[in-house]
């Protein structure tokens, strides 16, 4: 069993490099379709053509696009992410300032949402068709149907403006103790959980129900195995593949997709960095963010597939 | 000198000497300025119009300034392109930071009159071509180095180098040479006379940095605060500069600046006490802030406008009757009330606002008149036509204005379809590129700069592509005309030409609304350049716990 | 993808039998609720604009964020326009765009996913890598770039939504299909010499339709929300018309005073998406029974 997993990991590493290369090409292609370039964005509304031309030369934007791409690629291979053209700081410095924040937010949200989602999904599946299942179903649907910005704004109005319990903004810099930490992360995590829990719980339920309908579960039932054991020992391991995949997909959203939460709570994360980078046509920074999101996603899906393989004896061999 | 005491908050006690010192310099320099401008009636006129317009202008700040306290300020935008290089300033948060860490040779007061700052004295020796600036002595940068002519030469010279990417390159191009005269004076020679040079040097981009600076992330200037932390797109922390050249200033210990892009988040942060001062509050939120009991609104109108741009080089906007019809289709009262909740002033298709001393009030107000527009459209031969109108969140209020215009155009038998485009890339790809679209023009420090940048035939941002020789001649003459009354007449003529002929429709001037915690004092003054007291609040405000 | 490196042949100790279903409580109530909610919104989408009492862009009230009244049953919006008319007009865009985009995203994603699971390894690998690349680009970013580059139009909005959400559907379907291919009855079908398309259609699809449909229901919700996010960025449906999500967004300033203008479209989105998902749930349950 060691061997196949090692082989899987090595294979994934190779295909991951390929995926990253594809992503960088896709990003390169679509950003070169964007109107305007970094020089125009830096100089803004009132730039003269001569200034734009001069800045283009200075930033090296007058070189052919493909050449710039290869230069960037060579830099990346040698571990240099390049410079941000919009403020002349190394891309790695900009990323290093934001990445820990994003990882903490993603980590806390994961720690809260995954157990709740799994529990809700399992309960729904066990009580399939019953009152609890229906209530949970409508509840999770309602949570996900409310736009994120509405959840966040309502939370701010209630907890920050009216009750004054929590800060309206999430200042990472003012964390001094665990109390601060909880106060600061409460609302962003709550907002993100609303979106994530529903999706993960519903996929968990669906995957479990598919297994519960399988003949081997019927057999187990006939043998007199109790419902909880049927679900946890028999159905869950076999449905871990799809569940882990759904969880991985949801969690990959936590780095790049949380732009609304970062905006509303003024949380300095990596998603707003990439939005800025796109707006500034800051290609090196856009690429670096894309590489990061893609790597994180790849790690998550490898973890999901490992889960699937380890849990399903038939996939293991 | 009626506005004299307004320029200086009522200082007492140990700071009395400062006041005397400041007043003396102001008095002296004012005379110099008057001489330079050759405009004896200028101050009375400008002060009068300021009072007359009553734009959030308080006579005297209440209370005695106290030292201490820290505040957190949220501006409406922050991104990784935030910069501490004055030449590159682009947004409110940049301008405020520059006023926090740097000073200019001159500085604007409440009437946008340039006052001495790092230059304690300035004069022109030949009617506006050669200028002599005397530097204040004993001024040091945050790193301890003294201010020298070399710093001024470096700071002004940078703008002409295209590699700097300066936002005011076109303004700086008229500066031929900058040279040191002795160790305290700088001589500036212009390519042609311009009596407004002291105003140009008061623009925040022209602030003085240390000679040879290449890394601007440290924010080393001569300003009231030192930069303790600067993280572009996240925050900056400014701490009091104990060696500031204005004795007793600043009052606050620390200012943290952040950007909150979302308006409702920004207002909520103010109301929950997370920040003490915000800008760009919308008219819709203003009453929420005022009703909270612990917060106040300061609305000031600096002449910011979002205008309908009708390109004269495209069809059908090249037809004068069509342009005139569109101007009659603005229901200005409705735009003011519905879009801006009355935080705006009705405009009359002339770009100079009522608060400006060169505002010409002799033009009859254009009213909403769909019948007249219908007749004009018929004359232009475009009745019943279907035309796209381009709007974007980038031009403040333009989407709503476009929708209202669409409604009123229907009354005149014209079908407009609103084409909303993203703010991303709007200025380089859409602005001035469509027959019918919107622009947004921020206040400029002088009427002449505004007219030169946006209406001169050869100007790159001549929004409607309007060509008018008479206007161009008046514009050049007004720069050199020493007689104030004659200049007033020239500005009146130019505004009439724009009102009658230019392809620009200006329905309202939009007010800048700031919201602040009422414990923040000294925030009553207005410098009509924009919100945040014309971006210069850091050294003027204090905290009363 | 998991199968790329693991053998598909696997022994199962389970008897070969078509999966039987146990009888479960009738879902008529849920189905009825789902169908009527969803049907209601389909009707609104078709007939709404005809029923609107006022033009969608007209300022009819002097009051902004007015409450419910006889003249304006859902109050007025931030400019003083009739909310009822705006919802009746805007629902068409939300329902239409989201429905088309969700159907396309799920059917494209699911078919490719199933075929990839059955395809030769190299093809599976290539499609999966491309898919991973697409999926790891955040959807709002993709939307921003697409609209900035190509301009906003209804087909483009649909393409953007499909590009954003088909890869997720692909991944989940592929993973489900890959699991199923290891099962006895699929192996049996293979040894019978059935073609890939037959296996996909007759053996795999019926047994994975429930999670695929549940996933489509979620994608429908996400696309509704993506549209509202895009309007926020200045993309999306052109004013004066606004889709339901944008109606929430543009009136968010009225939230603190509890304005109907923000609550009404939020409730509309809620009832639409809940209705659609309840309907899908009950349909997939009955479909599953028929599939036996």
C-alpha cells in the first residue's frame, strides 16, 4: 500500500507542474486580451501618450509579450517571482504580507465548517425523508441562497453597529489574545460558513444516500447492523471520495474566492491582492497569485484523492 | 484680512508665540502674494464668495486644541498601487498620506489662495516668468537632514522626467529651470509668464522630497507626521513628528490610515467606532451618520462633477442642435434629489463651481424642457433614433444619471440605451471614446488649470473634442492678465462659450461628504479641493476624549 | 483522476444484483412546494414584464426606500422606482440566465466527467489537467477579465458562468463515475463488451444522477449569486433592468432601515433557489426509483 501511494504522489507532482504551466498560459492569454496595460493604469486617467510610452519602455512592456512571458517563466523556475510594476516591490514581499492572513482565515473557516457540514450531512442522510432532513435541507438552502454581501452586512449591522459586541473591521494587527482573535474572526468566518456548509452538507448527504441505497448496505441491514453503524462504518468510507472532493472544491474557494468578505471586513488577504493586480495589469503579481491558488487547489485535491483511495479498499490495491 | 483669523485656529497659552509667528509670516507673504498676482481685490472677492456659498465653512473652529490621541481613518480606496511618492499620487488616501509626511513650498488655504509653507516668502520679479522662493530656515526632514535648495531642485525636476511617471508632468513642463541662489533661495524660471505658479506649487504632487530619493516607501519628508509603517493596500501608521517646523503642531499622536472600498462597510465601521473619520459617504447614508448621535457629517462642495460627454467628432453628437437638446433633457432637480439626496448643487453646463471666485453667475439657468428638446432633436434630424449612452461606476453617479436621462429622453422621443461598462480600464478604454458617454472631473486647484486641461482645443483631455479659437485665445491671455477685473471678464466669456457650445453637459456639482466622530475637533474648516478637508486634515485636527 | 493510478478491476464480495431501493416516505409535500415555488418564478419570468404596473426605470415616487403601500405594494427603491415592477422585470434575467447556465455547466461537466472516467488514461489526464487549471482560477476574477476583454452581453454572461462552474461539475462527476467503474455491474458490462457510451448512459448515469442533480441545484444557486456579484463590478445585465441579485446589491443602503427594497429581492432569490432545489431533490429521488 506504500508503493501505490508514493507512485500516486509522484505522478501528481508531475501532473501538478503541468497544470501550473497550463494555468500560467491561460492567465497569460486572458490578461493579454485585457484592454490597457500597466503603464496606462499607473499613470491613470490623465496620462499623456509620451508618458505612457516612456513608462512602457522603463517597465519593459515594449518587449514582445511572449518574451516577457518566458522571462517570467525563467524567473519563476529560478525562484524569482519578479517585481510588481505598480509599486516596485518584489512580488514575494507583497504576497508574504497577505498570505498568512488568508491561511489563517481559511484554516479557521475549515476547522469550523467541515465538522458541522459533515455532521449535518450525516444526520440528514440517516433521517432521509424525515422531518429533520427536510428542515435541514431548507435551512442549508436558505443559508446559501442569501448573497454573501447581505449576510456580512446584516451581521455587521447587528453585531457591530447595534450591539457593539464585535468590530466591524477585521484588524489582524490588533490581535493580542485569544479573545481578540475570536472577536475579529467571528463575522468573516460566520459569513464564509454560510456559503460553504450548505454545499458540503448537501454533497455529503447526496453521496451517503447513494451508498445507503447500495445492495451491500441492504445486506448489512438484513444482517441487523444498526443505522448509525451502517452509515459510519459501511456507507461513509465508500462515499468518502465524492465527499472529500466536494470539501476540497469548497475549500479551494477560501483563498481566491473570498473577495467579498475581504472587502466588507477590510481583511488584508490574497484575493483582494489579485483583484488589485488585475486592475493594475500587474502581470507578475497576477501570475503569482494564480500559481498560489492553483497550488493550493492541487494540494487539496491530492488530499481528497488520497482520502478516497485510503478509504476505499477497491481503489487501493 | 477678514479671512485671516479663520486660517488659524484659536491658539492660546504656550502656543501664542507660534500664532504670532505664523500670523506674521502670513501677513508678509500675503502682501507678496498680492503683489505677485497684481490683484488687490482678490481676497475680498474670494472670501466673499466663500461666505456667500456657505459650503460647510465655519467661521472659527470651536474649542481649544489639545495634544494627544490616536485616530483611525478610512478612505474609499486602497490598493497595492498606493504610493508615498508625491509625484504619483492618484487617490484620496495617497493625497492625505502625502500631506501627512511632506510639505509643499506653498499650501492652499480655505480660498485656494497659496500660502507660504516650506517657502516662507515668494515673489516674481518680472510679472510671472522669473520667481524667487526663500526657504524657511531650520526645517529638517524626518531623518534629521536639513531642507536645502537641492531638495527643491530635485523634487521639481523629477516631474519633467517621463520615467518618473509624474501625474503633473504637463503642469511641470512650463518650468524651464530651477536653480539655487545662495543656500536658502531657489530661482524658478518659466517658459512663459504664469501668475499662478504659487498655486501650481501648492498641488500635492509638487511636495518636496529629499534630494536623491529613490525609495519612497519610507515617507521621509518634512511633514507633521513620521511614517512608522506603510503597507500598500493595507494600512499606514503615522506618528507625530516632534520636530515639526510649525510649533505646537500636529495635535494628534498617531493616525492610522486604511482603505475600505465598500461604502456601506465604511459607514458601518464609522458607526461601530472602528474608525473615527471616513470620506466618500453617499448622500443616502448621510442621515444614518447624523442620526447616530455621536457622529457628524461634513459636506463640502469643491466643484467635482460627472459630465455628459458628447464628442463633436462623431455622429450624431457633432450636430449642435443635438448637443443643445441633451442639455435640456437633464432634469437637474431630479438628479440632485434622487441620485445625490440633495448633496449636490445645480450646475449650468459651466465647469466652474459657485464656490470659485471666477464663477460667472450671469448665465440663465438651463431648465428641464423636453418639448424644446424634442424640437431641437427634430431639427438635428435624430428624432426617434436609438442611441447608446456609456456609463460606468468609475464616473461617480453616472449610471443613475444615465437611467434618469433615458427616462427624460423618452419624453422627447429619443431612445437611449444605457451601456454600463466596468470601472476597470474605463479611463483608458471608454472615456472620450464614445459619441455619448460620461466623464468625472475632480476639483482642480485653479480655474485656469481646469479650463486648460479639459477645454483647450489642443488639450489631450478635451473631453468633447471641442475646437474654439476664441476660447483658446482668452485662456492664454487670462494667464498673463494682471488686472483682476479684466480676468474676471475673460473667465465669464469663456464660461459662456462652454455653456453655449461645448459638447459637455454638467447637471450638478457633487458634494464631498465626510463622516466623523464628534470627538474629533477642528474638522469644520474646508479647503475646496475634495474631502478630508482638501486632504490636509492631519495637521489641523485634534482629539477630545 | 483517482483511478488514473489505481486499477479499475476490483473484486467485490457483493452479489450481482440491481440495487433495490427501500420504500421511503412519500415526498409529495416537498415536491409540491418545490414545484409551485419554481413554477411561480417561471411564470413571473415569462409574464412578469407584461404585468409590471410601471416602467422599470421610471421614478414614480418622491420617496426613496418607501414601505409597502397600495400604489407600490413592494415599496420603492433607492431612486424612488417601483420595486414590484423591478422584480417582475428582473426575474426573467435571473431565472433565464441562471437556468440556462446551470443546465449547460452541469450537463457539459457531467458528460465530460463520465467520459473522462471511461477514457484512455492519456485523454483523461489531459482533460483533467485542463479542468484543474480552469477550476483554480477564481470565478469572479474570470468574470472580471472576460467582461473587461469582451464587453458585457447576455451570451457572454452565460459563457462566463459555464466556464466558472462546469469544471466543478466535471470533477464531481468524474469522481463519482470513477468510483462506479470499480463496481461489479460495470465490470460485468465491460466484459460483456459494451461500448463506452452505453456504459456511461445505461450503467453510470442512472447511478450517479442523484448527486449530479443535487450538485446542479447548488450550481444554479451559485450562478444566481455570481450574476449579482458581476453587476456589482459593473458587469452583468444593463440598467435600468437589474437581475434579482443586483436589486439586493443596489438597495443594500436601505438595509439598516429594514427597507422592503432589499428584503423583497432577497426573499425572491430565496424562494426561487429553494423551490428549484426542492424540485430537483424530489425529482432525483423518483428518478432513482425508476432507474431500478
